[in-house]
C-alpha cells in the first residue's frame, strides 16, 4: 500500500501534512481537521483486506472513542475510505521518552518518573476495569509522549479482551508481535495476558528511564533463572543511587518473570509506589532531624551529645515512633510532585557584587529624592497660575 501524499484530502475534511511514523500494521500521519482547524493524528491500517482484523479494528475503534482519561489521547473519528480504515486521534506534540532519554543521555529525575508512574498506573486501572478490559500490551518509552508541559501521554494500544477471553485488535500498537525488552513471558509464549502483563511492561519502562539502561528481556532472564543463576536484572538503586531501595524493590516486583509474583493490579502497584516514596521521605526527614540535633549539640556543647557521639547512644522517642509508624499514610505525590520548572538564575554571593548593588541602590535613592524635590518645587512655583476651585458656598449659589 502506497503512502499518502502531502495535502491528500480524506472525507473532504482531513488534510494530510506529513508522515509521522510507520510500522508493520500501518502508518500515522499529521493532518489538519479542516472543519475545526486543529491538528490530528491520522492512523491508517494496513490489514483492511483481512475481514476479521478489519471488523475487529472497527469495533475497538468505537470502544477507544469512549475512553476519557488525562493520560490517554482522545479518539475523535473513525472512517473507511477506498477500503482502508482510518482512526483520527488527538495529536500530541513533543518527544517520546526514548527520544528524550537518548538526547539527554542520562536518567530522568526521580520526582518526574514518580509523577508519571502514578498517572500511568491510574490510567491502567481505568483501562483494566473497563468492560471489556482493555490491555495496552505495548508499553515502552517509545509509546510515552512527553508534552511541552512535561505531562505524559500513553499512545498506541495493542489488544483488548472481552468477557469470553477472545483477543481482538485495537488500534495501532503491537498487534501481532511485541517488543522483547518490555514484554512479559506470557506474551512472548502466547500463554495468556492480563492486567499483570501491562504491569510488567510499565515496570520495565520505569527501569529504563530511571537507569538509562535497556532492561534484559524476560526470555533471557527465565533461561538464567532456570539454570539457578542470578537474575541479570539489577535493582535500580544499584545503578542509580538517587532511587531509594524501597522504590527499586517495587519496580523489581513489577518485573517478576512469574505472573503470580507481580502485583495483582495497577492500583496495588500504585499504592506500593506511594508507600515506598512516603517511606523514603520519612527516612529523609528522620535523618534531617538527627542531623539538626547533632548540630544543636555541637553549638551548645552539651554533655549528652558528646556522650551519644562517643557511645552511639539510643534513638530518641520521636525517632522510634517515626520508624514504628510504617506503613506510612498514603502520600498522593501525583499532586505534589510535578516536573520542575526552569531553574532560577543563580544569584552571586560575591562581596563586590553585593557592595556594587548597595551602591547602586544608594545612588538610585538619591536620584529619586532629587526627582521628587524637582517635581514638588515646580508645582509650588506654578500654583499662582492655577485657577482655584470656588468654595462650596459659592458653588451652591450657582
């Protein structure tokens, strides 16, 4: 099937601009909705000649059109032209995480990834609880688009299942294949996927964007584990010290080769990540309090501090209470962790810069005072030429 040329008009409404990408199942074009004057992503399938796949795509297009979630692009139209099916979706401008990771050549900040992970797990909960459940089946950095506001959008669905377990085509994603480094064993072997399969793929994606390292594929890991050798998958904290061990262990569980060892649902993993993050925050606060107490002891020269320093004294009651309070209360960091804004300009602490600033302020103050004196002096000198208002009594007589 030949590619669509630029300026091709479909349905007397959608004007193609250029090709965005293509794969084994079709192409994606940037197009302009002539009726609304907005940019859209126009997806064309390459399996329209196969009636079963074509019908399944049409049914699932209607399902996707009803989905509404901030992390999911909106589907606005579906049509058939020249025996070819098209899906019209919201166009998301920006880079995907794979492109951004390659250009930055370093892991994303932990706070960014936790923010995105919380949103993505919320979206998976929404999809998996849909009737019939919708499985993405192809979560990977290339299918996560980063908007100009640093918000995440999940693109390209794979398959969904109805109540009878029948697998059906959805939109454009990994329909007959999979991406090895992010696909779980059950998807590779074709033994049956469920919500835990998406959890594996998302966890593998989180591993990569937190380490800038492609995770080992599940087949390789399974072969190694069957031979009683260590799992080649390392804890994230062993590669990136910024990531707390508790967070690393949550993601490791999400990447368990066995389905049974993973989280049962996206909601369960979301809570586990929030708890792990809260535990890290509590630990940091506890350490800060201990450092503050040590600093205060040094300043005061107290004997208790000196004794504790030499003997490694006991933790105070507040510290013990903080440790025994686990699991901590749920911390909705999706509402508090947002991608940071551009860094502020660093202010110089150079003494000459400070003196110069004070001098400028002094000169400005003198100049301002002189200017005010000039204005008030000029007004006073000209008052004799100003016609005064008549007194109220005179005004009443008019």
